[in-house]
């Protein structure tokens, strides 16, 4: 591991020292070897908070620091704006001692930040498939300038894209970019929830001549306490049963830091509205937030900041927007109301947040 540390760029070594790392994790060691010493595509599949983001970016940033690109060097594609915002902070901190920029490109980003990148394309570009396609449609003339020397395409939450229309959309956009620039950048896939590794490698390698390699790394086992409670509410007007349901939800989350996952935005809003009302009636603190795609960016950021705070508890109702990869630190409980649409979604929610203690 010492050899891996010494192989990293000086600013990365400083970042490791500054953050008090006691070790470089096995997946990071393996990724450094494969990214710096081969030309393969890489699929990094391990649990949440195992260090996948750093595993990808420590060697990638070392490479583009030692061999500067003449355009955007790294294209990072994420399914969610919230995940981009979260990763932006982490990557920006890694780049503190360099002149390598990281730029967000989605609907909440001011136009002047995008214009700055177009004038001087370099560093890392973080975006969603939809924003990337809009860029291709509206300003096709900028694509060659932006990506002429593109080295890496990092696709986060690979499992979310596979067997989905957004996955096909993503692959088609990447293919169009490759044809325009006449190059085949390496692809790095990240995922915490994979069932079919063979299918994932086929998806990541689609349209390329590169081999996809998955580093074999032993994963730490976790114990999860799982509880299930069923409520039979025959009619929407059954106010007694509904009130019992929300009182129980209130008690289950009282004085805890937790996420209440639901399958729809309306259900999220309804859950939090009822919990706020109960808290007001019982004179307890209003620590309830919502997080979904239809609220403003400022409200989503507020919820994320409260969840990351180590000083106070917070309870956030959320849809898939908090399911994928956002590091919110220590959580006491994860609650799922109703049945998730897919098994993989449920597994992701169980595994997503580090240091969870219980799940109900």
C-alpha cells in the first residue's frame, strides 16, 4: 500500500494526509493499479462508503496531473443532480492544491459557469444524461472543443442505468461523442448494488474494443436489523387507522436521524406534513424535511446539509433522490413506506448510508 501512496500525485498525497487517512482501502489499491497500469475499462463494485469515488478519482487525477489534457479530461455522468452536487464537493476538495477545475453542468447551474468551461475546456465535467444530450443538441459545435482530448468517462450508479431507457440514452450519447472526437475514452463504472456482474461489464463495454475488468476485493460484512409492520387501511376515509399509522411513524423516528423513503413525491409530502402536525401538537422540534425532484435546489440542499450535520437530528422524506450514493454520514434508521418498486432499489436503500444501525 505504501507503493500505491507514493505513486499518487503530490496533491493527492497531501489530501490523504490532510484528511487523516490511516490506510488506503483495498478497492482503492486495486483501482490505482488497474487505472494507472492498464488501458482497460474498470467496473468498481462495492458497498456504499467503501471508497469507490476516491478509488476512481485518486488514480485518474494523478494521471491527468502528470499528463495534462488539452480539453475536458474526465466526463462524469450521474443519474441525479443531487449526487453530482455531493460528489462535486468531494472532488473539489481533492483538487484544492491544483489548477484542475471541476465543473457541474445541469439545470441548476448558472450559465456563466458553463460559458467559462466552453471558453477554456479543461478538468472534470459532471453532468446528467439529459443535460449532456441537451448540450449535444443545442451546441454541437462545442463538442469537439470540449472533449477533443477526453481521457475518461466515469459513470456513477451503473446499476441504475442498466436495462433502462436512460441507460440506452447514455450509451448513445457516449457513442456520438466518440464519433465526433475520433477517440475511445476509457470507461470507469461505479456501483454499490450489482446482481449480474457479467451484464454490467457488457453494458459498460458496449460500443468499445476495450476489455472491462472488475477488481476482486473482499467486502466488509454488515449486520442489519430489519423490522416489518403492516397496516390494513381499507378506505382513504378510515381516519382512525391513518392516524395510528402516522403516530407510529412519528414514534419510530422520534429523536433520530433518519430517511423515510416513499415511492412517490405526493406520498413524501403527505408523510412529512402529518409528522409536522403531530410534532406541533406534541410540542417537539420541527426537524422534518423533504427531498425530491420537484422542490427547489435550495430546499434539497437544506435537507442534505441538515442530514450531514453532526449537531442535530433530522428526518427527511425522500424518493429516489436520496437513494443513490449521497454520503449523509451517520444515520440511526432507514424507513421504507410501502413496497419498493424493485428489489435492487430496496437493497440500495438498505446499503446506501454508512454507519446505519437499524432499518425498519
